C-alpha cells in the first residue's frame, strides 16, 4: 500500500506542481481512506487495493490540476488537508 501511495503522490505532483510533497501525499492518503471507508460503510465487500488505486488515479486525472477548486466545493477535504499539514512540536 505504501508503494502505491508514493506512486500516486508522484502522479499528483506531476499534475499540480504547486503542491508540496506533503500536500500531495496528504491528498492521496485522504482520498484512499475516504474511498475505502465509504465503501465499507455502504456494506460493500473489500475488493483490494487495486480498486482503490484505480479510483484515486481517476480522481487525479479529473481533479489533479485543480484541487484548490475541488477543495472549495468540498470544504471537508480542505479542512482535513490543512489539519494534516500542521506541524506539531
């Protein structure tokens, strides 16, 4: 899973170079977790990481270069991204 997240983070960075490495990874991890938890809550059978990778890759293709716009339409994501990027000392 970590390898897939790393690859997807790199793909997102290629689509949107304004993101930091941490922001890209945060987006990928958030999308990954949100997709899997939504499917689980809906009672769907776990079909493996391949399905999640396919969803996240599709999301990158659709919104990768305009995540700021996507986040404004879905404040839940922006809030979570901002929280993930806070440095705790």
